[in-house]
């Protein structure tokens, strides 16, 4: 092949052409290799995304099954135990519910004690929001027939579970009575507390699941600030990720 370099330079010209062609070929091969790598990456990403979608779908199905199971167990509502029944059944109903549900919030109330009514609307709202927990109430008067010569099973529960004042909200976790909210002391000492504050206190004792970024309610911050004289930012840091002291956990069973 005559490349126009003359006879004396023919060999050099051919060598140069070979180098140029080899360079073009190398660049072409490199480009093809890069394109194949991107194709493989795209295919791999599609597979990965599909796997992620499948896992997410499986998680959603599992969560839906769990929600359905919870609702069948009475979660999602604020219901009464032993209502309209002979009181011998309320203790059995309580223990059966505690066996089935990992978390349970129990409001012991007395209709004749009007301040007990304050909790009802708050607990009803929280029951609808926190399906992971079963919310129930026990009327210690309506479910106790001890005055009529019956077994007095509500009185049995009150004594066994350490319910000493009305109202008392008992937190049950894994069949253990882990904390009592007695009256309004933990809720600012007033019946004018918010649902968020009650939720925060329940979450402090694993009565409901809390999000990691959930902050202390402003009303509780103000109370702590007025007591300590420390600003709210420092209080948030002091309380961040730390639980308050619990009651001693109490195992219970029917016997």
C-alpha cells in the first residue's frame, strides 16, 4: 500500500499506519467494552431494583397480614373488658388478652370518679393510631359483683396488679405489668394534658412504639424548664434517647 511517503519511507509509513489502526482498534474495543459494562450495570440495576421491589412488596404484605391479625384481636379500638358480663369473666378476659397481644394499655376507671373520663378520648385516639397496642378499659364497679356475693374479679385484678387509685393506666408488655400511670402526676399534674403528652409517656415505657426522632412534648419541656431553670434545648439533649425510670416489672398469670 502506497501511503505517499516515497519508496524509502514506505516501510515506516506502513508501520505508522499499523500503529494508527491499532490505536483506533484499541479505542473502539475500549468503547465497546465500556458500553458492555454499562449495559451489564443497567441490567444488574434492573435486577437489583426488581429484587428491592419484591422484598418491599413482601414486607407490605406481611405488614398487612399483621394489621389484619391485630384488628381481629381487638386492636385499633378502645374497648371495654367485662362489659355487661358477670364479673367472674373480666379477669379471664384480661389474662387472655395479655397472652395474645405483645403490648396492652389498660385503663382502670370508676364511673363515679368523674376525673377518670378525661382519659377516654385520649386513649380512643391513640388506639386508632397505634395498631401495635391493644387499648382496653375496665370498669371496676360495673365488673365487680363482690357486693352481690359474687367473685369480685375486678377487685382481684386491682389487688393483683397494684392498682391503688383511680384513674390508673397500666402498661402491659410481654405479659408483664411494666408501669402504672397513676392519676395525672406524670402528665403535668393536671387533667388538661394533651394526647401527645400521654402518647409520649406511654412510649417511654414501651406501651406504644415511638419514632426515633420523636421529641419531648412542649408542655413537658416547659414543666422541666420551670423546675430546673434549664433551657429547653439542654433538656432535650439530656432526655434524648433516654428512658425514665420504670416500675419494677411484674409477672402475672391467672394463678
